[in-house]
């Protein structure tokens, strides 16, 4: 048995399902258990030699987010060599992202590594192994698979097998000749139709699927699936609180059912598929975009308003005289929207009351030149009015003087 792992955490105590698994899994020779977690996933694994075999040919890989189970074939000093080479090669060549094509290529490279090792005298001729590997990235899981080890996904309490066994009995099940339950006890159940270590042209099944928060992924050798049904696997997986407890309970169930083969189980829980974080980031980006649009709109409005204000001219009150202003008569947030650009000597008191009232509100003019022309017209009107008043006064004075002279002449006679 070979275990390749990373980010190892403390092994949790098993919580065997009452009445389902009487054989304890702790403290057994030839057994191995590893668990761990990060912010995205949590995992647990257990491998056991079983109750019949004298050695464990299974290997498993825990290198989050990459996980793999490999069941060795070929007997002592062969099967375990093949499976250990497979997990080491896949661990070295697996992609860093959930790319199922590249993960499948890593499994196919492991096939060549097993073949080359046999040719170099490592292990034994004819040795081989299965390979079932997954790589979880966010809500995407890449899967690569060869042989009769399996991968399941437990989603909302329902177990779904996502891999297809490359075995003779699976072909009989596919053709309808036997049932899945009959396949578990069929005398030819150990015949594998595709495995690592024999055919240089072997290819791996590979695909990707979506996983979400709360999903539980289970990888296992046929030491589990040949001993208990998928319904039992589902029941134990649902009732186990943690990945390590699930792995322990499943292995214990296989031992209780007879433990006729090595049994290895890797369980991975999806804690954070990244969808909520992605949605939050999209919301923040959308909010930033909308804020940017609003800010740009406000900036353009300010610029447009400023340009509009600077294009306006009016005559208004400047103390006791008439002034020429650029802008509009008023304030915004305490800031004047106009500026005095021209003064005059036109006194407000010299203008009609109606004109004074208009100047208090602001008399709009087309431009500076037009404003100065209006001021000049005020000067002209005021001067004309003063001249007219003076002329009237002079005429009145002359008439008064003539009347007085006439009266004086009459008295003298």
C-alpha cells in the first residue's frame, strides 16, 4: 500500500453507523488513514488490507485539489508497485486546473510509466493497476478514469456513480444479461477490460462536471463496491458527518461484509465552490461600474452646467448702480453662479421702478457687447430725461419771470 498525500490534518475518530459496521477500523495492521482541509474542501481517506489478502496493493493520492485511488493487480511485489508508480506519476504530471483532458493525459503517462518499469525489471511482468482521479477547482471537477475503481458524487442525499467500470461484468450489466447486484458476486467480476500497465495505446476516460457547496465526492477501489451495494454506500455517506467518518464507516462496512479484497476510500466534501464569492465580485464590479457611470454623468453635468453658466450674461444690481454679470443670477450650495465683469455709473435711483425690479431679478442679455449697449442706452435715456427735466424747469422758470415782469410794469403806470 502506498499513500501519497499533502496538507495532512489530524485523523478523526470513526463514527461507525450503528448496526451497519461491527468491525472496528482503528488499530488494524496494513491500514492507513489521512484527513485534511482547506477553505474550499475537506477530505478524509482510509485504506485497509481487508480480511483475506495478505498485503495491500492499493494506493491513494491526496494532493489537494487532486485526489486519486489506484488498485494494483499482479500479486505481491507487483500490484502495489504498479499502483504506487501510477499515483506518483499522476501527482507529478496532473494539471494545476480542472482540465480533464490534461488529467486524462497524466493517467495515460502513468500507464507508460508502469509499462516501462516492468520492462526495466521493477515489479513484475504483467503488473497493472486501475486509476480514478479527480481535480476539484471551484465548482468544476475534472475526472480521469481507467479500470473498475469508482467515483461517486453524493448531491443532496442522492448518490450518483459518475464513472463506468472497464470490466467484463459491467459489459454484462450494460447488455442487460445480469443486474448490478449480481455483478458484485459474479465469478468473473475480477476480469478487467482496461487497465494501466499492459497496452501502450490505452486511453483514459475523462470528463468534467459541476460540483457545488455540500456535495460529497467518493473515490474507492472495488474492495468497497464489490462488497456493499450503492444503496448502502449512499446510506453510510449520508449518515456520516465528516469525510473521515464517511471513509471509516465505508471501510468498516466492507470489512463486515467479508473484506475479501483490499479496500480504499477517499471522501472529499465541497465547502466553498466559489460561486458566492464570484457573485459578490460581480456585484461589486457592477456597483463600481454603475458608480463610475453616475460619477461620469455628474462630472459631465457639472461641466455642461459650468459651460452653460459661462455662456449666460445678465444685467443686475451692483450696490447702487447697474452691473454687467457673466453667469446666472443665483447660488448653488452657497456658491455664486455668476461673476461681475463690468461696472457702470448708472444709478438705480435714476431708473424707473419697473426697471429696478427687473434688474433685481437679472435682465438677460445675449453677450457682453449687448449688455454694454443696454447700459449705454440707460445712460442715454437718463441723460435725455435729465435734459428734458432741465428744459421743462427752464421753461417754467422763464414763464414765471415773464409774468412777474408784466405785473411790475402795470403797477408803474
